[in-house]
């Protein structure tokens, strides 16, 4: 018998028992709706969590570490100790690890999977930037200096920023824009900083000047009185003269206050004042502190740092186009001799946790569909009892057992397919209603933005429909086999 004839026969049988077929289909609808709703909630929770981390630039960034000035000086000291004596074995062992507690800027360095073997200089930055999947490489340059803005003088931490910058922290401005070029004498500040400096609005700060203060080394010995090398204050305290202005920057933009309270975004430390990495590097080289100068001199005298070779950067932040390529990029950077740290190692663990949650939610929803499968089996069995004589006639005129089974399988598949589609539509409606209720009664009173708590990707609703069809056909296995075993002679005698 052709398939379409079997399909017509199955549809006719379902139409003759509309109430029973509808009630059975309702069970499938409820089961599918439960599965899709619960799993979509788990997927939505996973999506929102991972998206939040992505907005903070945690899954598409990694830290790269090179040898710091302290490590270069330590390596030089180790070299001298090796040449002179090996008595201090513990000191040598610690120096050999290459692991420092700080990154050379006073901040505690993140744990690396391997100790850095080389200096992270401009050449290394360029090599890393050429790795496929790398969007940008931002050297981490931070220093403290005296600044003067709007008549106020104080010490401030200054951060370097690459131009253009793909980081999320430089996307939203309360006024002005991002730095135009690396060479521009421009500066950007945060909205909180502009208020602290006495500017009424962020727009008032744009175009104003921030002076970086440093003593004139050429005039220091002539003009500054000292006693045994210690400078003496010869004027009013806190009133620097014009000779202290070493560099002036125009405020190009004011960063908008981020939604998260601590303003944390990415691995690069937070700062209230940013200049280009080029200007930051120049300032750091021209006004390097005494400890750094001593470390460089020790390293050069002992051959660890060659003459004319710069100490480079303690670390850099590498941004990739997609978190999926981050492990490959990280392996290549490690192969270059640098140490790395990435929070993406935790991404697989997070996904595993959500996989367990989604599986548990899907299992709870699947129980409803399992209950519906008993209703399908019951409907098929009742159909056999009602159509015993009809089945006997079909087999008497030449219908095969396979064709009899196929009729029941098609009926069950129709019930499962119809229930799956309607169930997905019902789940979509439940998700939409739940989102709006949650926003109205939970988020909106707290001033929070709208959040979609559910996610129904195509594979979820397609999989739910297919699962409903498979469960329905499985539930029809016994009734179909029972119908195929009916003896046509006894069936014809059936009342």
C-alpha cells in the first residue's frame, strides 16, 4: 500500500476519534511546553551569564607577561652568584622560577601557566598582533605623577590606551570622543574624575588642559637648594611654578560612568585618566624612577640587557575576535616564550555546570512527556479494540503486518508532531509572558533594564518536536505489534 494511502487512512482514524486524539495530543503539548520552557530558562541563564562576562571583556582577553625590570636585575644577580659561588641554593632556585609576586608596577601579578623567558618589547607586541584571531595588543603602562587640572594639584595614576581601542570601557562617552591618534597630546578622563575636579558637567571638561608636572632636570642642580643631596623647599608648598609643567594634554573625552558599580572591565586595571600608550611610554622613559634606573643599570652591566635594548613592558592585554580562538592564540604566545593568564580556562567549567542544570531541567520536563506517552499507548490500544474487525478485513484482503504497524506509527507520529509544534508555540508564549511579568514587577521597580530570561534557539524547538515524535512512535510500538498479530479469522468473527 502506498505511503500516502496509509497517511490518509491514519488521518481518517484520528478524525473518527477526535476527542480521544485531542486529549492525547494535549498531553504531548503540555510535555513539550514543559521541556522547552524549563530548558530555555537554563539556556537563557547561561547566555546572560556568559554575555555579562563578555561585556566585561573577560572571555576574549588574556594577559601576556614578559620579564620585568625586577626579574632582569634578579637574573643579573643570579648570574653573578653563579660565577662566584653556589652556596645560596635557595636563592638560585627562586630566581630560576621567573615567577615574581608583582608585575613590575607594584601590582600583584596574576598566576601564569609558565614563567616568562624573554622581554616583552615592541617587537614582541608586533609578533603577537600578527597571530590569527588577535584583534589588538595593548601594553599595560601605568604610572603615577603629579598633575594640575582646574587649579588643583595632586598625584594621579595615569593609564595608557591604544588607539583605536576595541575595549568595552572606551565605548560610551558622557562628552567628547576617544583619543584621535597615538601621537596626539590628548587625554580622556572618567565622569567621576571630572566631578571631583570641579567641572559642573562632563561637557565643561572637554577642551580643558591637564598638566603633567616634573622638575626640569637641567635646572634642578642650579636652582633647587639642597642639603647633602636632599632638596629644600624654597617656596610656598603646593604652588608649583610654570617650570614644573613638563607636558600638557587637552581633554578629548569624558568616559560615561559604567553600569556596574566598580567599573571593572577587562584585565587592564581601572584608571581615571588615560593617555595614548605612545605618550605613556615616552613619559615613563623620560621620568623613570631611581629604582628602575638601578635595575636597568644592573641588568646592562651583567649582560642580561644589551646596550641600547629597552626593558620593554611588564605585561600586555591581548584581545581576540572570539573566545573560541583564545586557547590556540594562548598556545602560540606561550611558544614565543611569554607567560599568559586567561580566565577562559573557567569557561568550560561554567558550561559544564549549565549543562548539568539544563539536563536536570530537561529531565523534569521530560517526565511530563513520559506521562503523555502512556496516554498515547492507551489511545492506540483502545483504537485496536475498536477496529479489530477492520484490521481483520485489511489483513484478509492482503494487507501485510508491516502495513498494519505503519498505520499506527503514522497516527502516533501525527499526534507527536502536532503536539510538538503547539507545545513549542505555547512555550514561546509562556516565556514572553514571564519576561514581561518579571520586568514589570521585579526589574522595573529597581530601575534595571529589560532582561530576556529565556532563550529558545532553533535547535531547541526543532529537537523538542523530533523528541515528541520519537516518544510517540516509541509509545506505539506495543499497540502496533499487537495489531499486526491479530488473526484475521478471529477478527472477522469479532462483534
